[in-house]
C-alpha cells in the first residue's frame, strides 16, 4: 500500500466522530477521514488496462525542435514547464491548456509537466503521477484521481507515444539539483520553480529564442493550421445555416453555434469568438455577444477553431444578415476587400512584415479620401498625419500558430523583419465607423467591416490557407443562398 494511505500526522480538521487512527485515512481539509478498509477495497481488484497509441505523429518534429533549441542555446540546461490548472472560481478550474512552448517541444497535453533539456542533449519529461489505483487519490483527488477525471497515460505509455524519456514529477527536484553549469528557466508557468530560481538574463533569452524558432512553421504545423482552418470554414457555414434562428435571439446563438463546431472538430476556440452584429462590429473585441441580430445589418464574425494539437485559425468575415449587401455596405466592403487583397499581395519572402499593413492602409486612405471622409489636406504628406487611424484602428497582421497572437516574445527586429518561408500571418484590415462619428456620412455610421485570412509565406510568394471561405461579395451572397437552400434548422431557442 502506498504511503498516501498512512494516517496523517497533521492535525486534520476532522469531526469527533471520525478520529484519525490506524483505521482511518485523512484525505484533506474539510473532508471526513475515510476508513482504511474502503481505501483497500477501492484500490484493489482492478484489471490492468494497457493502451498502445503508437508514436505520436508530432514526435519526430518535436525531437527536431528540441535539437534546434539546444543548438541555439548551447551549454545551457533548459527547464520548460507547461503550467498547471487555472482557477475559474473557488475550487473549479478552467479546462487545462498546455503552455505553448512546452507543447511545441513535447506534444504533451498533461498538466503540471516539466521538460528538462540538459546541456548534454539529454531530454526528460517529468509528469505528475499518482491518480491511478495505487493510492486513495484514485477516488479522492478531484484534479488527478482517475475515477474523477479519467485515466492518464502511464510513464511507459507517455515515453513510447511521445518518444521522450519520462519520469515522475517527484524526481524533478533531485534532477535539478544535479545540474551543472548555466540553467535557464521558462518563467511564468510554474510558481514553485519561479520561486526556487533567481531570475536571470538567460531566462529571457530562452523565452525569446523559443518564440523566434516558432516563427517558422514546419510541415506538421502547416498541416495542423490547415486542419484548424478547415474546421473554422465549417463553423462559418454552421453560423450561416443558423442565422435565421439567430434573428430574434441574438448574437449568443452565433457564438454558441461556432463554439459547438470548435469543441466537436477541435480542442476549443483559439480565442473568444467575436459575434458582432450591426454597430457592435465597430467594437474591435466585441465578445459580450449579447446584442440583437437584425436583417439589413452586417454580422462581423471573427472566430477560429483550435485543432486538437492546439494550432488555431483566425478568420473574419463580414456577412449581410439578410443574405444581400445594401449599396452602402457594398461600397465599404469593396474598399476593405481591395485593401486586404493589396495586403495579401505584399506577403512574400524577403518582404517586411509591415508591407501588408502599408499596402492595405494606402488603399484604405485613398478610399477614405474618395468618400470625402478624409480631406485632401489631411494627407498632404500621404499617411503622415495618420488620420485614417480613426477608422482603421488596428494593425493588419500578426503571427499565427499555437497562439493566436503567436511568437509575441520574438525580438522586434525578428518579428518585424523580413518574412521567411514557413511564417504564417493574418491579413485583416478593417474599417470602423462608430455610430456617433460626426465625421462620417450618416449612411455609413455604425458600419464595421473586417476581412481576415490566414496566409502562409511560401518559397515564391504566399498561400492563403483560408481561401475556401468566400471573400468576394457576390460569392458571399451565392454561398449564403446555397447554404440556405439546403434548409435551416429550427433550434427551438
Ligand atoms: Mn487576428
């Protein structure tokens, strides 16, 4: 029997009728001790289950990424934790989501894991164990007990599946104590490790190097992004199908329908779905999604499915809720579309990261001048006063990968430098006319339009991963009509 079942020597918070004794086992604060006989009964007579999932398809790529990291930071031991559960409220946690860098190097979904890469090249994954039927935690531990949260892979299974030496987490302290020379810790994920190592410059360097290595996506990552985009395309179709049901019930229907697809076809949404109808589209991060959905207005849907291997799509379409754009909507839509096309055309190897933004802003500024919203004198030196920003509000691109805003700890000169084959970035210009903006003709007020696609830099240009979703207004109208011809569900909402 495991040590966990020994009577506690602490003074537990127990009631008088359940004194701790050799016949009782203390299992935690505010909980009555449990009879040893029950522990013995609950932890015996279970048939052993053996699971062989084979080698994870990412294992080869993760090993290569670990080598790249060690080559970039030689003669340094690297500690990379995944992080733990995050509290939602009191004793209820959010669903666990691995740390991005840890996951990129291991493909492990397990909470509380720590990857140790020794300067010698040795890699060891330390994982939390103890929820299996070897101790009372099997049925008393709500975070790890397998009767609470399901079976976890054994050490041997993890080792075989992920192709990395795997040890129990309680051996980590000893392994860390034995390290010689410089050691870098990826900070911000494991409070205990953060407290036991004084912050050093090499920690920041580790974070930076990981983020810069992740800029270039390998073949496995591009496939995962394609998978995330494919599920996202289905999610947008689902939303169009449910639009008639959303009329009258509101934006939450749209959020719910998209998020259903994300959970069914992927791990989750990669970020909070923005389901912005009417003038809510002029609020950049409208995630309250509690507004009405009205025929005649536009729906700005910014949403992405995160696939099972955590890569996320990030796509925006602005759709006419009735199925047909009004002339005023079309004027603005075509302007944003032209800006986006100019932006996408600027994405190629050797071009600067900001090239797409500059191309898109030049088109939008010219359009704002033509519409009379910007005055010619505002642009004496084109773009110099940046007055267009009242209506364009945000940058045009960000890197995309396991994080929706990927590689954010890369140095400016790397992130903003020349694009290289394997980079994946969004191109997402927008125009936003606030409903009370006195500088804008009344017919345009309250209209917000963004068009966002996910673009892979190739050796000779780019490939738009999200091309399966129509962008052209006529194609959008035809696409919506074809979905509605197949019938629309009555969701009884
Ligand atoms: Mn985006």
